[in-house]
C-alpha cells in the first residue's frame, strides 16, 4: 500500500526561524502519532499536508498529490484544529450538513452522513441544539464530527484532547481509537501528550526542533527493557554499596534502584545485596518503556 | 372451534447496530462547495433557518424597496396621469431607493464575512476542497443576488402596474419595451456597487458594527463634503459676544463651480451608481462631464473593492 502521507526532505523556514528541517517520514493506514513539544514543528507539518503553506524545500504528498498545488485532494482529508472554530448560533446538525456539502457531498447525502456521524460521536440527542449551548467536551466532538462527516481517508487531529477534563479526555481518546481502528479512517494525531499516543496510536513519529528524532511502532517504545527496577523501603545506600562491591552499578531514582542491562549475574547480586542489607523489598520488575523515555533519552534534549 | 392464535416465544425483533458505514456516493468537488457557500450566504441574509428576529430586517427592507412602487401604482390606478408628476417612473426608481440600498449594504454585508472570521469557522472552509477566492466570491455572489432581488422587486411591481393600468396594455409594452432591459442593466450596476464597497469594508474588521458604521459614515461624509464644496454659499465665521449672547458671523463662501465642481461631484460615493443609471436609461445625466468619466469613476469604485476582497482572502492564513 502506498503511504497516505509522505514527507521527503520537508523543510519550512519562516525567515531565519526553522520550523521544519529535512523531515522525511511516511504515514500509513492506522493511527499515527505526531509527538513533540511546543515548537517542534507539528503544526507546520499539518499546514504543509493541508496545502495551506508551501515548503521551503522538499515535498509533502497527501494521497499521492501535492496539496499546495491542488485543492481537490482535500476532499478525502479531514482536519480538526486545536482552537475554537465553531459558529455558536447554528445547530450541530445544520453546521455538519453544510460542511459536508462544502466537502463536495450532494445535499441528500450530506443529510444522511450528518445523522450517522452525530450518532457515532454521541451527539444524536443534542443535534438540534445551538452549538453555543454545548459544553467543551461536546464542542470537541462537533469538531471531530465535522472532520469525519465527508468520510475522509485520513484525518489530521491537532491536540484533540486540549482543554478537556479527565472524563472528557477518556471519551475523546476512545472515540479516536474507534475511528482509527473500527471505522477504517486513518488518523494522524498531533499532540504533546504522550499518554494520548500510548492510548490510541499504532506508530509514532517524534519531532524535535523541527527534525524527526525517532519513529516506529508504539509497541517498540513501550515493550519490556533489560533495565531492572528494584523498589525498596529503606537501606538504599547499603544496597548500592553492596552491588558496587560485586561490580554492579545501581542508580537511585526516588524509592527505586535502577540497574541497566540486568542479566542473571546482576539478578543474583541484587538478591544477595537485599539479603545482606535486610531491606524490605516492595517490588522488583523489568522496566517497561514509555514514550516519556524518548524525551529523557533524546540526544539533544527536549 | 376457532383455532387459538399461535403463541410466540422469544424475541420478536432485533435492533442491529450497523456500525460505521463508508460513503461511496457522489463527490461533486468545488462546484458543490461553491453552491453550498452561496446558498448558506443567501439563507444567512434572509434569516432562513433562524429565529423570527433574523427575518424582520430583510422583510422590512423588501417592503421598503417595493413601497414607492406600490404607492405609485395605487395613485396611478386612482388618479391616472397625476402619478407621473410625482414619480419619475422606472428611470428614477433606483435613485428613490438608493438610501435604503446603502443602509441594507452597510448592515447586512458584514453578516457574510465577519462571523466566519471572528469564530474562526473560516479555518474549516480553507482546509476543504475550495480556494479562499471560491469562498469569498461565493459570499459576494450571495449578497449581490439579494441586492438584485431588492432592486428588481420594486421595478417589477412598477412595470406590472404601468402595464396593467395602461388603457392599452399591449400598446404600452410595444412603446416602452426598452424599459425592461434598461431596468435590468441599471439594476445590475447599482447592485454591484452596493455589494462591492460594504463587502470590502467587512473584510477588514471582525466587528460587524464597525463595518456598518464605517460604510454609513463613508457615504454620508462624501455626500456632505461634496454638498459643502459645491452648493453652500455661506458658512459660519468668527464667534463674537453681543449683550452676553454668542453670535456667529455669516461669511460668504464661494462654492466650487465649473469643471472642478463637476469632478468633485464624482467623489460622492452614493451618486456614482446613479450616474450609471442615468446613462443606461438614456436620460439627462446628473454628471455634466463626458460619459467616460463617471463610467471610469464607477469602475474604480467597484473594481478596487472587489480586488481588495480577493487580496484580503488570498493572504488569509490559518
């Protein structure tokens, strides 16, 4: 399958400011996370894929076409912005029907699609209320619905959980996961929240200072590592000294001791050190990677 | 003995969740998008699909645009030719409703541009399969359609009245058929003008009230300035006190005359479409200059605002 989005040496400069530098990556079917802190180049990448700006050099392709050369490709693309972008005086139903037509759907089909999508995002009962009367969570769902109403192949979501309370965030992440994995609509999710990516995405592209720092399946970043975490209540220093005497380096991190590249010999040494120090063991387990580690381990720092 | 109806057990019906259905119907691209934005604009101006309050102003404006024609037709049917002394007929009709049209443009034109920018709905339009020019021109076309309807509605009532009250309706049509293409042409030029300036102003602010006040001010200031420069023969001079009262001296002013006055008159924005009206109806022009000059002024007053609208939306970024 050809990639849905393709960035090849994609570069965008605003005067002397580098927003994106020589970024090369592909986005395939499924849910792809675009992860990075503020100023990493995520919004610039989205604007380039939407064809709203032209690259300084390199190319951005969406579904095989260059979006800044023709607008027709946007008929199969959806976009949910981070900021407020909804009219307050019209109903969700009226607004979505209009937006479906602006995406090229005939009025009768737009009406059917609107009803379907409002049901999928859970706003079926509220569809005849003015958007201005909606809660933040409901407005976020309308924003997602307008991005889906024309049945795009790919949707670009920009910080979709911004401003939501924990309950609303969970609901939105469920909805995104369902859209990406059950509806068959691919998603590129741009966020600085690693939890959002871990919850929903299959792959992740990490941007850092306008460059691609890392990319790959999310499972690669979250699998078990050879790092051993030993959580004890007390006697941390004695254990570190005992391990050090046996040639094993342990670093204290809070209540835990971290031992890199722990094999059988290191496990035996930990057992002996715990026994000799008389420390009370709480937990001992291999460290499971998280996306947070990407930033901790990043060579340039984030 | 009648048999007992069969007893049914178990579920009588089931509800199936079909899940998400992909769309494989037609996609009509940019042309559908333009039509959708156009009709949305028309509905917005007329208040269709909105509360009763949104419909009051457009309704009053339509009544206002047709009112002089209705009065004319009533007088014509009751008093015959006397009506001719009171009204100029089709040629003078656009002049009669021009103030109303300017008010309509000032109040309603911002409605089509400013809310989309203020609420940032424009960002959602710009990521769909249309260009910013498609969006702006569809909105302009929507507004102009309504202005055309306003301009033509009165003229149609007037024409029908003139034909139906004539002693020989068919003879009247044969003698005056040229009025029909003339009112269509003149109405188009008036509507284009009423559309261009208020809509261009509306692209520079996110506040509807500012745009409306600016447009009304623009027409008033240019009209009053031209009046002062070309008509006023006395003006207030120094203030002095006499018996405890402040008295203003009257000074004689010399109004501009000759070619200077004729050119200055072109600066009255409100008069520009009426110069064109006079030309189309082939009546004595309000402007004493060569026809090409008021035509040029009209061109400048319409082309520049339309170009500004295009330029403003072309440089719009989300």
